[in-house]
């Protein structure tokens, strides 16, 4: 019996140490990448799974994200979804907007105290340093996989904040081995719903301008405030 147990224990310890080394290497790469990160443009596919009805909705579009130079907290994001229904989403400061072109209406939201939470997930992996990730999450290296032909390390993240866990209980993050940026994110909620976002055609630090991350609204657009 001892001849069996000892090698198994050694193998488990070796595997754990290898995983820890891999995690440290990935986080170190993210530290380096975060220092020079300013923007990203990428196509995305969003799969939203609703557990209570066992249904998955697939959307596709493009994302632009800009972090203003010398202002790490000034983050602006725009996402344009083309399929199945057109809509554009933008975040800037404490303001969130959703534009529905079919009814020429934009809904405006005050993010208020939720601003930091929204930004933390929008930025997750893009310009996030390994140190910041380790501060906010308990992490585990879960092996390597290919996402869209790109070799990536899969990390399992558990939010340390109780308030965050009320919204998101776990995150899986696939980080490209050659560039330390995310190629896929998967968020788990307490109700067992999941959201998986897969990125492709990723451009790191393209020359984005303010106009690139703002909604392009036509004349006569109707503005509504659902929170009021």
C-alpha cells in the first residue's frame, strides 16, 4: 500500500507546484503587459445561458476599449452587437448607454456605486496587472487550452469580495500565452446562469480616439432614463 500512496502523493505535489509556477509566470506577463496597455479592439461572441429555462442566447459584434493616457481610472468602452438584434452599448465614467436603432432610442443609466464593479469586469484581463488580479481574486491555474486556434492558459478565479460574489461567484479566464491578454471569459452567477465572451481578431493598443468609444447617434434620437 505504501508503495502506491507515496508516488501518488509525490505526483500530486509535483502537479500543484507546476501549476503554481505556471500561474506566477502568467501573472508576471500580465504585469508587463499592463504597463503599456492603452486600448483594444476585438470582435466578440457572447453566449448567455439562463439556467431556469435551460436556454442559450448567442450574440456577436465588436468591442472598443480605451484607457486614457495617464488616467488609469478613465476607461471608456463601446460594444456594437450586430446579431441577432442590433444594439450598441457604451460606458463612460458613471454613465451607461444602450442604443436601439430599430426604435431610434437610447436608454441612459447612472452606474453610480456600481461603476467600479462594471469596470472591473469590462477590463478583466485587458490591461489588468497580475498583482491586481491576485488582489481581487483567489486564483488557480487550470491547464492550457486552444481558443480559436490560440494557445491559452485557463485560470479559475473566485472573487474575494463578498459583494462581488453576490453578483459573480466564479470567473474562468483564458489568457493568450504569447500576449497575456484574454481570448475568452466565462462568468458564473449565484443562480447558475453563465455568460461566455469569446474574442477574435484582437488588436492591442490600436490608435483609438474618443469618437471610437462613443455611440454614433443619429439626429432625432429619443433618450429615455429607465431608472427614473
